[in-house]
């Protein structure tokens, strides 16, 4: 598939699958290689023939939608975000929750891929917050539309390179060696619930103190879909909770109901009363 054909395919996908064409600028080669392999497996020769197949076959459109999901994940990705959560935002939330006589910290990782993000939160909670809030327990829902990625997440084993941004000492405390991989110790898996769910079709009920929706909706979804997703995310945040988006993402231009929680970092509070 030529680059021109790749761009044509992504324009078709943006129009028919409610995706954001601009979001694929850096990853279009990866997506189109996947599609090329799919075309070869189907015995379809040439992009025009594949587009005809897509027009006629809703099931193939669903396959293309899955092929357009790009996963780039590692532990503690966007370090400044997790430092702000650990040092100020989450302690403030837990203090407020504690003052109400409650002791459950509820988190949702939306688009969790193979688990690096939710496990980052679990490790951060246990090593960075639990010493100050020992009575608390974590309830974390992690969702993704890709069942195969979720199987990898449930396994909880990773190459050391994906852990290099974790704070010093955390790797040895939270992981044990199994061959060439490092696997989460059992206590860091407690309270995690992995679910196969597409953001555009359903969401866990909540409410949550922290929602992480990073590098999925606000990168790859069309703007109208982004607005719908954002409205439903806000419905699931407690007053004073935190929404985290990707470091290179922006919310829809007309988004309302949010204020920045930590300077220029992609962390937001819902407007209104706090916990």
C-alpha cells in the first residue's frame, strides 16, 4: 500500500468509523501495514477492492476499526502527570475522602491496553500513598476494547524496558523475576478489575475519584464522539475528582465543566464543589 493509498484509507475510516484523521499522523504507517496484511489474508487486491468490501460488509468495518487501535504504553508514562498525582492531587482527594469516614479509592483506567497504566496506579497507590493512608483500599476498573490486550494485562508480566520510568526502588518491591520478564507481585493486583469494553459503546458506572482516559478518545475519535465521551466521563467523576488525558492531547474546543488541576499538565477537575 502506497502512502497516498494509506491516506485515502484513513480518510475513509475517519468518515465512516467516526475517527479523527489527524490523530493517525504519526502512526499511519503502522495502521496501514496491518491493513495490508489483512487485505492479503482476504485475497483482496488493491485498495479500491478493499474499500468496496468495507462499503458492503459491516463486519469488515469492525475489523478495520480494531486495526486502527494503536497501543503505545509503558509504566509511569508522562512522569510529570504521575508525580503531580502522587505528591498533591491524590493526597488531597484521599484526605477529603477520609474526612467523610470513607476508605475506598476508586479509579478507572479507560483504554488500559496491556495493563501498564492501571498497574502504575496500583504501584503508586501502594508505595506512594498507602503509607500515609493505610486504611484505604483500591478499587480500579480497567477497560479496553481489545480482548487480546486484556489477556496480556491480566497476566501482568513485562519486559524490564517498559518499567524504566518507575521511581527508583519501586520495580524491586512490586515485581518478581520470571525468566526474561518481571511480573507484578500478588498484592499489587488486588482490587483490579479488567473488563472488555469500548468507550463509545459503554462505560463502568462509577463514580470514580480518578479517571485516566489517555491517548485514545482525544487522539483517535472524531470531535463529536469526543464530546459525547467527555460528557459521560464527567458524569462518572466525583466532585473534586481528577480527569487525566494524554500529554499531547487536547479537549474539544467547546468543552465546558473542567478546570486545570496542576498548571499546564493534562489533569483536570470538574467545575463545582469539591469533596
